[in-house]
């Protein structure tokens, strides 16, 4: 299949944050990456497109979302879960 979910999510976040993928750590928050609310929404759209999934995310109330954006690792885990559910 090529890239793993982890690699693709990191590549998307790196592109949105204008960073090198090597500079992104699993424990980084999206805020650590310099992603503001617009960057977050653009990242979500890019993730949805890349994986052909629908992310349950409320941009107006990210704290109440079912999609955990607390860290890079949490985003990857959430995407992996959505991809697995789609495949099932």
C-alpha cells in the first residue's frame, strides 16, 4: 500500500504547518506545530480526502469532538480507527 496511516497523517500535518516531517514528534500538540484553527480545519479536510473518510469534528467546539486532536499521536490513532471502521 505504500505509506502507512502514520506517515500520511504526519505528511499532511507537516505540509499544513510548513515543517519537515522529521521535525514532528508524536507528543506534539497541533498548537506546538503552529497550526491555528484554520490550519486545523485544512488538516482535517486533507485527512478526509487522503483516506476517504469523514472526520466527526466540530471546528467551533473542538473540545466536544469525538476526534481527539490533543497530540499528533492522538490524531493518528483517531484516523487509524476511522480507516479500520471504513474497511470493516
